C-alpha cells in the first residue's frame, strides 16, 4: 500500500528538489577534490597533498589534535558513564536538570564559551595559562564541554536500552562491588554507545578552531586557517583530508553498529 | 490536594534522599568550573565597571555604531540563511518523506543530512573557495560559457540601435556570477556557504513532523471535497507550523553562533558579532573589557531567547507526533 501510494505521487517536483539537494551536497566536495588535484598546470596530480604531508607543521597539528581528541574522549567517558549510570540508578528525577545542562553548549556559542574560559582562567585565583601543560588542561576541559551534548546523548541512549537496575542487582547479589558492576557489567553493555559518542567527539575535536586559536595551541584548526590565508591549492587538499577523517570515523561507527545488529539477530535466531 | 502533594514529596524524599545526589557531584563540579564560572564571569563583567561597582553603563556598547552594525549584520545573515535554508530544506524533506522520492535518493539525502549538518568550520569555507571562489572550478566553468557579440550580428545591431556601445562588449559571459556583484567573500557568499549546513539541519528537524502527517487526513479532507491547496492551507500547514517555526529558530541560532566558517571565508572582513567578539578577545578593540562582556552577554541573550522559543514550539509540535 505504502509503495503504491508513494510511487503514484513521485513527481517532477520531488525529483527536482531531490536532485538540487544532491547537487548542493556533492558539487562543493567534487569541486574541492578537483581543485586539489590541479596544482600542476594541465595535469591531475597529488602535488598539493605531497606538500601538506611533507609539512612538519601539519604533522605537529595532526599529532596534537589526535592526542587532544583521545584525552578528551577518555575524560569525557570517565565523567559521563559513571554520572549517567548513577542518574539511572539513584536519581532519575535529575534527568531534566542534566538534559538542560548538557544542551547548554548549543545555547552558548563556542566563541562566547572560549571568551569566558579565557577571562576566567587567565588570572588568579584560577590561573591555568601559565604553562603549556596547564593550558592543555584548559583545552581539554573546553573540548569536553563542547562535545558534551553528543557524549551525553550517546551514553544516555545506550543506558536506556539496557536494564540498569536489574543488571546491577544481579551483579551485586553475585557479590561484585560498585567498581566491578560498572567495569565488568555496565560498560561492556555500553560499548557501542560509548564508541558512538567517542567518534563524534573525535570528529569535533579534530575540526575545532576557536579554542586552539585563542589559546594559541598548535592544533589542526589554526593550521588550516593560516594555510588558507597564503595558499591556494593546499587548503583544498587539506579540506579533503579533513573530510576523509570525519567520514572514516563515522563509517567506522556504521560498521560497528551494523555488525552488532547482525550479532543480535544471530542471538535471536539461535 | 496539598496532602497528596505532601505524601508525594515524602515518598520522593524516602526514595531519593539528598545523599543520592552525591554520585552526580563530580559532574556538577566540572560543570561549575568550566561552564558556570566562565558564564558568570561574562555576566558579572557585563554589569560591573572597572572598579567592581554595579552599573548598567556597559550596555552603552550597543550604541556604538560598529557594534550595532555587527549585530545587524549577524541578525541579517542568520535570518536570511534560516529562511533560505529552511525553505529549501523543507521542500527537500517533503520530497523525501511525502513526495515519494526513489529509495536510493531518500537514503543518500538523509545520510548526508546527518553529515552535512555538522560540516561547518574551516574545511567548508575551503570547499566553497575551491568551487565557486574567484578561481573555483564551477566559476571557471560558468566563465567559459561566453559568447562574442561579433558572432551575433543581429543582436549587436539591435543593441547598437538602442544606444549601447557595442565595441565595449565583445565578450559576454552571462552566467558568470561575479559580473552580477556576487562575491564568495561577501554577504551573498556567506549565505551560500551557511546554507550548506543549514538546509540539512532543516531536513533533520522537520522530517519527524512531516512523517507525522497522516495520509488519513489528506484522504478525509479530499473526501469532504477539499482541493489539495485547501488541504494544505487548513490542515497540513496549521499542523506543521509549530515545527516549521521551531526549526527555523534552530537554524537562526545555528547561524548566529557560527564563527569558523565566516572567519576562514572572509578573513573577518564581514563584521559579524562573533568575529567582533573574537577581535575583542585578542586585543580589546572596544577599549573597555566590561563592554566586551556586555557584547557577549547580548549574544547569549539572543541565543537563549531563540532556544527557549524553539523548545516551547517543539513541545507544541510533538502533540501531533504522538501515537
């Protein structure tokens, strides 16, 4: 029935707007790819990519951003998994407050958050800008805040799909303590949710500009902007590299979630 | 009634006494340090003077013509991209939900919307520069579509008879957007680039509402003799309106807070509030840090209004999505 209805109403209107959307999606990406390959006049080649991969500042930015992303993911998971677990188990009425708090980074624009962070932590009593190590702590705190809406939602959805209370009581009646309940029972059940949150976290940190720019740390974002000011072809290549990173992490997520779906189905059929 | 409330309270207390909240303290402490303190710093800064006394003087910053210009520009960009992105996104979302687009098209568009809505930032600016910047691929293609007036004798004669100096236009490129005052590095370019992440966001937020439009409503109204236009005016649009308005507000806020794309695309030559605040962080362009806080406070106030209105509308909208 559904199929018949929809087939009947496929019209010029539908096709027109659909194609326009696809063009809007793909033309800029195609344009970037094409442009990035045209550094040498008359031929298509990877010269722009070679230049970027030979640039030590790119690798410095890459290494720095990856390190920051990994630490951010660890800190973020360490904060949110126990907190949300506790919320489910002990204080479910805290949910509205938690939801409002974790949505705040969408309300407070990044530039404002950074403004506040810099002005709060650049002078005593809470000074964190005296050394690069302390600045990095500030960076990670900022990244955790910025990626908080994604991490919270991912873990929250994962936690909802398992019966936290029953699992906890079962584990406790078998004699395990809080730490073991969390580490051996809850977290393995949340693997996919945590992975999902982590990958979005990773993509966010890798593309982030404002924090690193204003705290003057050598992340990938400021490197991109600087390159864009002086070069023509390399930025296009860099954009493609950046897209590949994002798609790689999201593709990975797709892969893992479809695999776990299959496993679930196998469990059901056997 | 009050007794019921009291017993409910007591029950809640027994079930969730205060020490149950202890487990949330590490999270709250983190939030207090890295979200509440910074926000308070801006807030108190906006309403105190250099000596620390309470004052409303800092709000005078909104009389500063440069600040005013930045706010107007930001509001303009946000409103235009919310409208353009919202309209386009709505039509696309309608095509893939109700319009019966082919399955592959539906899949590609919904997958890509999820990606593109988070696309923003510096790479997006680079993509648009490479595609439709001065030397971009599409620009080059459009520039190539030229014709020489000498080859079109009749047209040249016609123009000459109209008093046009034909020898000036030997090479006409009617498709080159740059001859019509378009520039990627101006307002029109910013709108074009922002639309890239605005319309997918519209698709994502409006699709649930469109899926909530029941076929029975259409059938019922046509059975009662309504034309499709009347169905839209009296049934579909009233049901969808809260969702459409809410989604547009979300788009508005999304553009209003954006920084990286504008920075990388225009190098700060377009005076947006976010760019202005960036300059204030770097070098106190206002000459008064407290006025800078007031500037930031104004931005948060607008964002808060937008998001609160959005969630109120969203609550109204979900009435139709249940069941």
